[in-house]
C-alpha cells in the first residue's frame, strides 16, 4: 500500500472554487480508479483555507494509473489558479514491509515509491527570468531566490559543451518551481518555453539510476558532468508518459546546498556540481 498526502492552501476568496473543483476530482477518481483505495478531501477546522488530500493506492501500478489519467493534469492546471502556494506532497510506505513496491517502468514511476518522496521541483523554461519571477509571484503568491548563473563544466545534450544556465527557485515548497531562462540550442533552448520541462527528483545512487533507466529502455536527453567520462551529477530523461514530461535526477550530494539556498537566498553556485 502506498500512502500520499497533499496539502493545499487556497487564496483568500477562492475557497469555494477550489472545493468545487476538488470534489470533481474526487468523483472522477472514485468512479474510474478501482485500485485507489482511499481518496479523501478534507478541510482544516482551525486553519481557514487549508485542505488535505489523503490518498492510498493498492500498489505502484495503481499510483501510476492515477498519475497518467487524462483528467488529472487538466484539473491540476485549473487548481493552481486557486492556490496561495504550491501543493505540499508527502509520500509514505508501511512501517512493516508489505512486499516489493518497485516501479513498472511506465508513466512517472519514481515520484512516489513507498517512501518519503524524493520529488522536489518542477523545471520550467522561460524567455525572460526576471519577468517570469514577477509573473509567477503575482499569480501564485510565492517568492523566489535571487537569480543565479550556475556553471555546468560539461553538458551533453547531445553535443558536449560548457553551459551556464540562469536560474531561480521558489522559496515555497516542495515541490519548488525552478525557472530557467532559455538559452542555447539544446535542452534549455527556447523551443521548450511555456511548458513544464521536467519534474526533478533527488538521486542517492546516480550510477545505479542510470543502469536502471537503461534496463527500462528510458533514454537520457542531457548529461551534466564535471569532466568527460565522469559519473554525471544530473541527468534529464527523454519525455515520459502520456504528458510527455521528462524526469531530472539530481545527485543527493547537492541537496543541502539547494535547500540552504531556498531557505536563506544565499548560495555559492560553484557548490552545485555534485563533485
């Protein structure tokens, strides 16, 4: 059994719209997902505007089915209009193991796997970073770190080259919003503007992850390395699932640095290379 909770905070005056939309989602899940064992939407009694989804899935296949439904992305897109801040998503597994809960290689299997989720951000390519920060802040009511240039010694997407992306993170999350200013002809190019480029997850064993992706037949579109032939500190897969969204795996070694950045708005960009 996989358990997930999603905490929502409605914008003032948008509570009724959010409730109406979420009850539509509850109805669709209950009528269309037999292996979603519980999908409950509740309202806080002591924090106005705060809501919680409590979800239980029979197994990884049930969760993947839910994530890949046609209606979910449409409802989530509308939901964001009513929220004061991004949803807070947590994932839990049983204290006493119920047996293997391994991903099946379809859809987005690594965002929620019977343990506290490693999913931490949403990567979005924008034409102008400072203007995007302003727009996202006004629409979602969130704040961002000061923009930073990060040095990628060797980006292979597919041709190897140095790249210095211009980036900002939301300070509310997870999941956080990562805004990246469009540049170059590869993975960060303007052709990806206006859509989610990837969902970002932490990875504790990059070599094993790459081997698992190869075994599942999932291609990698971008490799971030310190030098030729070194184990990458980040990889971005090819588009996966019916939504066509990539997964970005980021080496766990830079986690403290990124979390310190969003908490304090202070960072040394040289620390974000996994080396």
